[in-house]
């Protein structure tokens, strides 16, 4: 079973805008516990992962892991297009490698909006042993500054 529904998805719109400054594509990984959007930059070597816990979703029913690559610009544009709606539901169609974004309002006067996005095989890099026990929080303003300064580095850096 796969059902992911999110209300108040404006923070996800903002986050994908920032992630698109790092890379044009992202790995989108759904697990029974969370949604992850992972982007990487080759030079300087930088990987950013946005992890959204199932607690942030109105409905989150994912019974198996699913990873795919999605182009961030159409993903972000679809969410911008649906920004006036109150909720977004994500459906994955395995047989056609499609992600369907459905935007709805409680009013039956406004028909739902659909966007279909093509999914590709994930681009996941071998990052070696990653220590997930350490987390830190960065304000969106500080994250924007970090992303803008990434091109200033000339050698691979570990963050």
C-alpha cells in the first residue's frame, strides 16, 4: 500500500527550491518511517538530505521502501502550481514509473489538480559508512548562505 498525504506543504516547496540550487535531480526515497529527498553536488562534494518524518504527514502508509530519481524543477513547479490548494497527495505508479501529485481543497467547487512526473532509477552514490546518529538544525537563511557559498570551494569538503 502506498498513500502519502500532506497538508501545509509550503515548507516542502521552499526546501525543494533550495535543493534545486545544489542539483537538478534528486533521489526520492519513501520508507515506512519517512520521506527523504537526497541531492548531491560533485564539486565540491556535498550531499544534502531532507528527511520528513511520517509524523509530519496527514496520512503516511508506505509498506515497502521505494527509491527513484526525480527532476527537481518539474517537482517544484508542480507544487507551486498546486500552492493554492490545501493538501497534496503523492501516488507512485510502479508499473509506469510515474509519480502523481494530486492537489485538493475541501470545497467540491474546485476540481482537484493532477501532475504526473516521470521517475528514473535512483542515482544514489556510495557514501561509505554514514553516521546518522548526529543531526543538526540549520535555519533556512543559513542553509541558503551555505548553498550560495558552495561554488567558492575548490576542493572536496566534508560537511
